[in-house]
């Protein structure tokens, strides 16, 4: 059974955490969750973890029942230098020696303050004698890693490795990009990573100094999609609403201009915030395309937290004139099952960090062990007298203990005979046990297939019943549309107060997320002939996760309610 490890990617506002198998051939994700940082703890990859942040992480690990003791950090920083180099075709266990010997040529800096790591990009040359390795060599400042070691120590964890985010992502997509040229774009909060993978080989990586932070702030500064006060809420709003809409150039009808003007202005503001990010990504892709030879780019795979923003992929496809796909599944990974109730893209670096990390830490440990061995070897103590004494004592003890195995041998022989006899009598159980294992495996497979098909639409009847029971009688439902994530209802009432009462009532539905019940449009109309006044409005509401159940009242609250009822009866 593979050992488990905790993988952590620390962003500016959120920390993503997964519990996965460490360096396993088959990939399994046991847990995934996000923690709010509270305060800014990272700057360009350098980590400063205050006690409050450490305590938040400790509580999150305990609350999610994470038991692993090894941790792998995956980091992104402009301070990590990288160079593409070629070296002679030597044995793989000698590559590190060649890289270290030529490191000063790759990085003309004081390398005593850096740690080196490399990844093999491929080979150059067709004939065996003329082949060379093509490597991506990276140098990270040792000071940059200090904060991660200190955080692991505070959490009482052992640092198994520290990986570079581009390598973490590559481990997830390399089989998905086995044929042709593919661009992988990871959109983070303040930066984005653009990678090129050709025939399962990482050939290009660049960082773009734009992320989704400005987009998120724009959504938080408008009330068009409800009151949004946290980063998590802003991300969910962008994932579930049409905030990012490419400019079409079409004009509105005069009758709809007033009703849609607020939403249109909000969408224009969001679009203005998206444009610098899209332009930055496009420039890097154009630069790679101009250098690459042979076949063109097959597709662009979009990932990271910003990939799941509704309309982001369409806008990038519009600007690049290429096929853009949001990465939902990857060959060799069962991502849809592990992330059925949340967006996988936020965790891609965490998921891949434990597969084949670059291992900056391993190099550090190696140097530490070498220094320790050298120090111990340099001491001039004469151990010969002590060695002779120990040898004499050991010889005497060996003579005394030699009889012990002879005494125990007879007992073990008898026990062995008994166990063989017992095993023979149990042979009939073997077919039954094999059948049990096969049925158990089949049941697990069927259960996994069922879980992958679960969605809120299965409980639509329950939601309609709740709508019928709780919605005020004076509300006329004109139309209703639903998808696995949200429901949109067009309704008609007499007054704005009636509309407000209907919205407040919907926020009590246990099948909906209260803060995600929002009014997207409201129009007042008056019939000129009858003088009847009506209000037409549209409500968009996000479903609770599948299987969600509201918290029950505590025993104390129930007893208090009962006491109040008894007191009321006595007063009557």
C-alpha cells in the first residue's frame, strides 16, 4: 500500500490542501479542501506563516481527519530561475553530477545560496552515439524554502519534497497530452502559468503577471450578483453566473434597456478586468507558436481556479482562434469521481505535486548528510580498545544465547505442524473468500459509477414540493429552468414588497444556498386598459451540494423551546 502525503499549495488568499498517495503508480485522492489565509502570508513564493495561520491549518487538517505525516509543497515564484540545457547522454543516476559540475555556466550567481533541481525534457540526436539529454534545470534560493520548512515543523510534519508548480501540473497532464502539441494555461490569483507539452514532454514554460484577482475584485464591488464579501463567494459567483461575456457589438431594444443596464455595466467592468489577462496569455502563446516547428497547436487546456469561471474559456478561444477546453478529466486519473462536488481545477498543482516532485529538499538533505559524515570521519578518537572490549563481551553473550534457539526450535516445529493441519482443514473456504473479494470489488465499482452520476436534478421533485409549500400564494411562477448547479425562476407579483417576500422565503429553502439566491432582473408593468399593476422578476438560486442536510437544533435549544411552550400553556 502506497504511503500517503499531504500536498499544499499556498496562494495569496487561499491555501489548497490534498491528501494523496505519494509517488504511486496509480493515483488516488483521499481528501481535498481549501483554507482561507486570513492575512497575506506569501509574497512571490516566500512564505511567512504567523501563529494564527498555523493554527488555522492545524484545525483544518484535524477537522478533515488528515492522518498523513509527510508533506509536499508546490510553489510558484519569479525568483526560481530556469534554463534549458543539453548534456552528454550519461546514465540517469549521473545526470545530477553533470548538472552540478556545470551549474556555474547555467547560473552565474553564488550557487552556495541556491538549490538545484532538473527535469528531463527529452533527448537530442537520432543515433545512439550522438544523443544528448535536453534538461530543464532550475535554481531556487535556499532562503525561499525556509518558510516552508518552518511551517512543516510547526504543523509537526516531515517535508518529503518541495516541487515547482509547472512540474506538478505536468505530472497530471502528460498522458492527456501524449499526441501532438498542447498548451496548458493555469490561471491563479495574481499570475498565470503557460506551458507547452508535446508528445508527453514539457517543452516550454512561461509565467504571465496577470491573474483573476482584478476580476474577482470587480465582482465584489458590484451588487449585480448579490452581496459578495469573501474570496470564496466571489469565485463561486464567477463559476455559476454569466459575469464574463465577450463583447458582441449588438444593441439592446429600447424596452429592455432600463431593466438590463445595471447588469450590462457590471459585465462590461468584468470584461475590462479580463482583457489584460487574456492579452498576456495570448502573447505568450504567439511567442511559443513562432518558435515551434512542425505541427500546429492541437488545443489549449485551461486549468487553475480561474479556468472554471463561466465564459473564460469562450473568451480565450475568441481571442486565440483556437480550441480551448477546461480540464475536467485527464488520462490516468479519475478526477470526476474525486471532485464530483467541487471544481478540480483549483487543486491541479496539489494533485500532481506528489507524483514525481523535483525534490529541492532531497538535495538539501544530501548535503547535510555529507557534512555530517565528513565531520564524524574527521574526528581522531581511537576506538580500538572499546572495540576489543565489545568483541569479548559479545563472544561470551553469543555462547550463552546459542542454547536458546535449540530450546525454542522444538516448540516452533510443533507449532508449525499444528498450523499446517489447520490450513488443510480451511482449504474449502478459499473459493468462498475469492467470490467475496470479487463481489466486493464489483459493488465498489457500481457504487463509484452511481456516485459519478449523482446531481441535484435527481432531487428536483423535492425542490418543487418545497416551492409549492413555502412560496406565498400571491406569487405566479411564469417559468422555471434548472441545471445541476442552479435554478432560474421567472415570477409575477403585484408589488415589490411581494417580490421581496418571495425572495426571503426562498432563502429559507434547505435545498438552496441562502446567500446565492439573487434577483437578476425586475420590471414593473401597468396595464393601460385595466390599470392593473404587476412586477415581473427573475430569481437565480444555487443548489446546495448533493446530500446536504440542514443542521438539527441542539438538545439545549430543543429543551428551551419545550420549556417556553410549557410556560405559555401554564400562563393560559
